[in-house]
C-alpha cells in the first residue's frame, strides 16, 4: 500500500483522514515541520496544512509552504489543505493574511490558479477570489483546497486527487472513502443519504470529468 504523509497539527483532523484512507493509503501523520522533514523522502504522497505553531530552529513560516517546496524539489506529489474553523481561543487568520499565503504559493510556483473550496466540491480561481495578479502559473494541478476539515465529505476530492497523483484510480478511491464513512459507528442519520447520492453520481459517470479530479491550469 502506498504511503501518505499527513502534516496536520490538529489531531482530530488527522483522525478523520486516517479513517477515510483506510484501504487506500498507509497514513503517517505528524504535527509539525521538524517531524515531517525526514519523512518526506519516504512518502508516495503528501497532504499538508499551511499554518503550524512556530518552532525554534525552523525556517520562518507558514511551514506548509516549506513542506510543499521540499516535495516539489524531490518530485513528490502534494496537496495543500487549508482549513476554516472558528473555535474560541484559536487564531483565526484574516483574509489579508491568507491572501499573502496564497501569493507566496503562486510566486513560488507551488500551485496553479485553481483551488477547491470553500464548499468542498467547487473549483474557483485563486487570483480572482484573493484579488491577486497571477504572476506565474504553477504546475498544471489543483494543489490547494480550502475546506471544513472536520467534515469527512469535504476531504473526499482531496484524497481522490492524492490517489490520482500517486498512481491510483481516483474514482475507485472515492468509492472506498465513501464506504469508510458508512462504516463509522453511529454516523448522523443524514450520512447514508449523502453517501448514497454521491455513489449514484459516481456510478452514473457524472464524476468522470469532475473538475475536482482533473488536472487544472
């Protein structure tokens, strides 16, 4: 089984990804850049957050940019998952702060102009949403997702793209991920209906050319 390195400082989100990837990837989860660095070369695929708590002796953040740079240098495919959540006591990044992060991703050639979010299955333009001139086009891949990380369904296409980049079938991956959601103990009542709807779309061929699964300019 191929190895997915997940760099995410919130363990509750790592648990969601580990559950969804059962039977798809062997997930190795770490919470910071220092632990991620020696594992990047051993991974077939990397999914990284952008913002981590500062660490002494590490380069200046946001650390997810450093993870993406190292992946790009080594030819290891990656996805960047930004989360939106509001809990008391947390740092909530402003639009301007996120705009600067996106600008750094674009100018460092770490992403193209397309991104997934914020509704989970919509592809939008980074330069339009964040009011940025597209200075340089990145790789022809959709590498950035802006999702509610506590919602398993919003991870579906992130994991499917990760599978595609790692040489796996993205549609078969979607089926496995949806199956894993159904296996969860005491899922909300609406879960079965949503999974059924997703599976019907998948089996009908509606997802063959879904923008969240295709390479993006």
